[in-house]
C-alpha cells in the first residue's frame, strides 16, 4: 500500500491526537519502537490493511490507526483520551449504530456494565477515504451500542512463534525459527490477499498465516504448529463445513479411500480481521485428492 497522503487528509489527521500528534506519519517495524513508555496494550483489531490498537496508562488512553505496508506500520491518525475512569473502556470494529446495524468504522468510549450491549458515551468514526478519524455528534452517539466481548488481536501462536507475529517479511522463510524446515506448499485464500504457507520438519508442520502487501511482502499475523500422525495430511482452502464449501478453512485430515477426507483438526481464517479460530473437526471434510472435482 503506497503511503500517498491527500491534501484533505493532511488537515483531517491529528484533530484528536493531543500531545501525541508527533506520532503521525511515524513508520516502524515493531510496536516496541513506539514512544509510549509506561503504556500497556489494552486491545485492538485488524480491519483489512488497517491496524487499530489502544494503549492505557492510568487514566490516559492513546489509540493508534495504522496502515500495514512493506515498511511495517505507518501511523495515520491518533486519538488521545484523558481522565478515563476505571470502569470505562474503548470498543472497536463491531459496534452497532442507531439502526442496530454493525458499523466497523466506529470507535466508542463506553461504561463497563452488567449487560451484553454497552451504550456509547462518546464516539468517533474512521474515514478510510481520508485516512483520518472524525467525531460523531451526540445525537448519533446516543444510539450506538457495543458488545461487551470485543474483537481483539486473537492469536493461536505458541510462545515459540509469538515473537515473529505482526511483522513484515520479504517472505515468511525469513523467520529464523523456520531455518530447518522445508516449504511444503503455499496457497492464497479466496480474497487473494491472505495466504497460508506450510513448512515441515519430520512430522512437525508449521502453518504461517500472512497478508500479502505491496511488492509481495508478507505481514505474518498468526502461526500454528501441529504434529502429523501416520496417514494424516494438511488441506488448505479445499474444505467444507457441513455441505458448504469454505475456502478459508485449513485442516489436518485423515487419508482414506473416500473422495472427501474427514478433518481431525480444523481452523478457519477471518480474512478481514486476520484472526484464526478453531472449528469442530467433525463438521469439516476436505478434498482427498487434488485432481478430483
């Protein structure tokens, strides 16, 4: 994604950045490089090539809106909030507008309560055309509600692989822990932007989930390691959940004489939010031989 900033966006960005305006346009490879000493990451999510994450230190919160490119992250806009109470939090990506329709562009400040939907106190909307945050007026904010359970950077990688997540590589073979592994196969999923590459060493298989960015650089957002038993294989994008084809499923299957092989482990990839979740294996079957159907 080219870092071309339009004239209107130059004036739009930074309206709510407060004393953290200096972070605008900052480019970095690792979140540890951010000048946010004492802040703790509270949560966030990916939305396509946009990363939204928020940090808190006491009653001060900072929200970063960043693009993902071959150079890593570029901060497009910043939201600073002061005087947050202990029972206030921020919600992203799955808030509902006044018509009870999910609006992924909303960022809302809510009060933590014992209810499934939390009412917005203040709210903003991400404008992807100008790559900037805009305020939502009080009337519209009054109709916004957000689920208590929020989307987050949910990742399945074990401690061994976690240091290699959320980084950009020329190719996932640059991950140092893969140096003794052999590439088995790679496949792009239905949106042609997310890919899965599998690497093997003996009966150990590592699945690397990556978003393809400019110049074929790869942003690695999750890694799953599994061990194959005799007669097991991996299927990427060739599976069904029940009777419905789903090209986002990756599965460990048991070979048989049947046309479709039963999954023994399965995962589904959310292509937009870049998360990998487990599926009930008994509901998943995959094409047994690539030449069929």
